């Protein structure tokens, strides 16, 4: 029996190369070793969304990217959180065993309060309870996380431990699979690549779009003129070369340090490498996008499989809690 991995990802629309090199490649790699469940956590997104206008499109585009990149619906369950309503039920039941003090001390809650003081909704404080319900509903045993997410997972472990001790064992304690997601800086070379910072390159971008975006990238700030020797270790274009032009990084580093190559040519090489690397992805994406119902079918199938597990878990939970069965 393979262990079950659960991972949730907010619907962020078309994926950028930061998502691809971090989460998406990791999702693909886990599929053979584990029984994987990948969930688009649309309810979580509501805690911070100002508007839901693009929510449906964002889900579609993100899932299309996942499928084109290699997340395989034959191997993994891919579904949308709100399509399996049992998670809301488990969230409510878990909220009865979770002391408020545990939630108020969560650092990300405090950060979110600062970030959106005009919208401190209940969902923000209940977020870790819903996250625990996400994992526990499917009896997830392994959760891929970065080091910064460990406190959240520890809280999830505390909640299921408390439930198990009050009502009897139902849930395995989810363990962390510490994953070193590479930090991919954006084209500004300062902040993490993200849509909100507008410093990203979409993996579905055309070669032309990739080239235009790469040309805007910040380089070594100390290299003012073409004749100045560069410092590749201080240049984000060089960091991206490490991912996309691995066979030539030593040569690029040496050419840069000796002022043998100019930044424009260096960026052209990078744009070409990114474009070539992503070519098979773009082709597969275009094929999948030409089948209008494909993404919807994958999500229906995923929700059906997820719901079958969820119903069993909820039945077990209610029995353990001695809730009166409906006659
Ligand atoms: S030549 Fe390339 S690596 Fe060197 S500073 Fe310019 S863009 Fe960066």
C-alpha cells in the first residue's frame, strides 16, 4: 500500500516558472511513489480574495497547466475543494475540538490581519482548521511542505491528535515531507516570482512573450557598461540559466565575468532556453485545450473519487462522535 499524499494549492490561474520549478514538478515526481491527492483549494482562496470574478477561469487555467506539465489523472486524484462538501462538515466538527487560543497564535493569521485590516474575516482564523479537514478527510499521511509551513502542519497534527484522544482513533497524524522548493526570484531579481509582483513568466507563454519578459529582467546592478566585468552570482538572469541552461552555466559565468558576453545576448540565450524547455509543455497544453470538456471531465472524475473517500471518513467520524444517525 502506497502512503497517501495530500497537497492543496490555491487557484492562481496560469502557472509561472516559479510554480513550475517548485510545486508542479514536485507534484509530478511524487505520483509514482505515493497515492496522491491534489486539491485546488478554492474555499481557502475566499479568505483573501477581493473578488471572485476570475475564480472559475483561474481554476481551469491552473488545472490545464498541471495536466499539460504531467500531473496524471490516471495516477492522482485532481479535484476542486468545494466539489466535495464533506470538507465543510469536517471543518465544523474539528472547530469544536480546536481551542481558539491555538488559532490566534498562528503567525500567518497575524500577518494576514496586518495585510487586510479591512477584511479580517472568520475564515482567516479558521484557516488551519479547514486545512486540517482537507488533509484528514482523505486520511492524508504525507504533506509536502516547505520549512515555513511546518508550524501549520504541526497545528494540524495537534487537532487530529486531540480529536483521536477525545473520540477514538480515526485519523493518522499527517507527517511532513520536507521539500526544498527552489526559490525562484522574479524578473526584478528581488522578490519571489509571483503574479502580484508582476515579475513572472508564464509557462504557457509563447516564445515571443518569453523573450519580451526576459528582456525586462534586472541583471547584475554593478555592471553598467558592456565592457564592465559582470558578477553572475549577483544576477538573476544567471540564476535562471542554472534551471534552464544547465549545460552552459560554467561558460556563461566565465564569459560574464570576463565581459566576453553582453547582457542582451545573455538574455536572448536564456529566452531561447526557457522557450525550448517549455516547448513540449506548450504543445501538450494546446492539444488538451482543444478538447473543450477535458478539464471539466478530469475534475468530475477527481471529485467522484475524492468524495467516495470523504463519505466513508465522515461516516466514521459521526459514529465516533456519537451523533444521532438520521433515521
Ligand atoms: S552577462 Fe548574463 S549573467 Fe552576466 S550580468 Fe549580464 S545577464 Fe547577468
